[in-house]
C-alpha cells in the first residue's frame, strides 16, 4: 500500500521522532515552563497515559510516516511532499479547539489517500475514523461509500492537541525551522500555526 516511486532526491534519508520540547525562538508566549501551567505540565509529563497517540517520522526528503496508536493498535499512514500534513494537523487541532463540530486531515500517497475524520461530541470529546480511499481499483472492488474504515476510536480535543504539539515541539528542535523546508521540499515549517496552538494550550 505504501509503494513510493523513488526520486533522485529520495536518497537523502533523514528521520526524527516525536518528543516534548517547550522552547521556541519565535514564539513570545511562555507555555509549558510557566508556573501557571502546573496542571498542563503534569499532563505533558505523562503522555503514555493517553490512549490516542501520534508519531510523526520523516522517511526521506518529501515523505513522512504518521503512526496513529489507539488502545495499542497501530495504523501507519504515509504522506508525500505535495501535501502539507504538519500544517493540516495543526490547523485541525486549532479548529477543534475553537469548537468545530467536524474536521478532517488528508494524507495522500501514490496508491490512494487516508482521511482522519473527527466528530466533536459533548464536553470536548472526539470520535474519529481513519478512512482509506484506494486509487486505481475497479469500481466493483470499492465499497459502496467509496472508502474502507481501517481505524476508529475516541479521544478528547485536549489529548489530540497535545499530540500535535508534541510533534511540532520536536521538529522545532530538530531539524529546526530553517532546515524543515529542505526536508519537506514544498512547505515551510508552520511557525504561525504552531505559535497559535501553543497559546491556545496556554489559555
């Protein structure tokens, strides 16, 4: 499902795993090191307690793997450089924090696309589905709704936002803002959206 055609630029492999890092050279608001954030600090120190986690890894220039884990089940998806999954995840978290009832993030690869679809429930609860839309299959082989649900579960807006912020914090640290576009080719690091999410988590 993840057969990616190799390009000349794909030989330069580089990887980075998610983690927590509160520093940012371009955000002026203190977030996780502020004494007012003691309760959120505790949550950040215990990510393993969250049933829904996201790990974001760069496979090579212009290709990332995003692994979603819920109740110990892992679903890896790929995304290619002509999309901007890091910005899309960040904007998704921001929209859900603003009260959006529905939201989705698309991850496009050569053989089709995954869509992570959220539905907001009461008191900040979220249900989600990971949908797979295959490309190039015969019409008779596709399900009636055009996609297959490969993953579903529930989380909260805060838990999802924290996972996205973990990814951003780590990439901000390494490779850093200046090197991000070199690694992702067609998109800059989403600095402005990153700052907005930090401030949202601080409020």
